[in-house]
């Protein structure tokens, strides 16, 4: 009987994991661990690196929060948001850059010379208009077909960025994207741009929290659980899905505009399909239907993205592949032990 009891009883590890899941300690430990690593890492690398790391985090956090509105709260698995991110980035580059110095190498592209704070709303609006047209088609599909059509949108967006050379300069990319300015005050310093990104992140998080906490958000959650039941209760789910899709795309366009201004250079390689998969992975890692989880996932990704560059035993040419391997292993472990992610409420 002793041997039978030992065979059927759960192991110490299983009981420990169950206890962590029940008490919510795992989420707390993940928060403390990731934030602690971020603080130690930035202090080790210095103030300048910390500012850059924080700026990149803000941009990816806006992007992951926007996608979580669609994937986590509404249950629509989209892998095409990187296209809206690219629309925002290219919008900022086209409207603000001065490419006259490149005319000897490639054909001319339109030059508008807009200031940053005029171009950024245009980037957000452009992403929203494209999302409205695309979403009207996407709403006809569900489940696996929805994933496939969003996959197709990401491919189409990349090829437009690459092939429409009269507007995007193709593989050459667009240089000299402008930083923000207010009157005669140029926000060219990294710390000023970080403050601006933090402000926009707070706005995006505030809007997202308001949406998911309202009756609108409750309908989104009902659509995620069972769209047909929501329709039975009289909700026009098509309009709700289209609305959150457009809002999410506009947030992605905002992140893209900030990204283009931050890097001062935009080319199609920043918006390949792999980036879409990484973005979905960030949302899953942080947790579905959790704004805090999106922030945590973005922070973990940025630490992984930047931290692996400093491993002394890893050659530079293998850094990109190593990041993907580590992220893949993390996702597998999460699916095994915590399918809802680090801070999520629902399983994928």
C-alpha cells in the first residue's frame, strides 16, 4: 500500500506549483524577479543605456497593450498588428524626413516637412483607416481562418513597404526621421524623448483600462467566451469587434510613429512576419486579458532582446537565433505550468 500511495500521490514539485498557482505567488515572484533584473541590469550598464532601454520598453509596451485588447479581451488571435506598427513608423518617416541628400542614389519620394506633433496624429489616423477597411473584411471570419487572414495582412503590409519605392524607398529605407519639437524647443535629447514616450504609454494604458472596465469591455469578454451567446442577448458583436480592432490598430500606429522618430530610420526589415510572432509571444508571455501582464511581458522581452548582447560566450552572429530559442523555451514552460501567462486571467 505504501508503494501504491507513493505512486498515486502528487510529487512535491507538483504540490508546490499548485500552491503557487492557488495563492497567486507565482505572479508576484515573476513581477519582482523581472523588475529586479531590469533594475540591476540598467544600473550595471549605466544611465544612458537605462534611458534607451526604458524608451524601447515604452514603445513595445504600447504595442503589446494594443494587441492584448484584441487577443486577450476579445479572443481574436491576430498576427497582423505589426502591419499597423509599420504604417505608423512609415507615416512618421514620410511626413517628417528630408531625403534630399539621397536623390543621387535613388528616386525621389514626396517630402512634406511636417512637425512631429502634426505627423503623429496622422500616423494614428492612417493606421485606423486601414484597420477599418481591413476589419470590415476580417469580421466575416472566425477562429483559425481569422488567424490566417491576419497572417496574410502582415505579409501584404511588408511587401507594400518593400515594393512601393516611390513612397517608401523600398529596401533603402528612409533616413533622417525628425525628433519632436515644440516651438523652438527641440526634444532631441534621449531623456526628453523618454518622458514623451512615458506620457503616451500612460495615455494608452489609461484608455485601455477605461475600455476593458466599462460595459464595452464586458461585451468584449462575452464575445471571447461565446460570441453566439452575446448575439442572443442582442449585442451587435460585429460592431464591437470592428471598434476594438480599429482602436487597437490606432494604438499600434502610435507606437510605430514613436519608433520611427526614436530610431530616425525606417526600413521594411523592422516589420517582417517574425516581429509579428514575437509580438504575439510577448502578449502570451505576459498574460491574456491583463494590461499589467502586457507591461510585464514587454519588459521581459526588452530585457531578453538587449541583455543577450552582453553574454561573453555568445558570438554576435548567433544572438538573434539565441533570443528566439530562449523565448520559445519560455513559452513552452508557460504552456506546461501556467497557460494563462505570468499575470494573465485566461488560458490561450
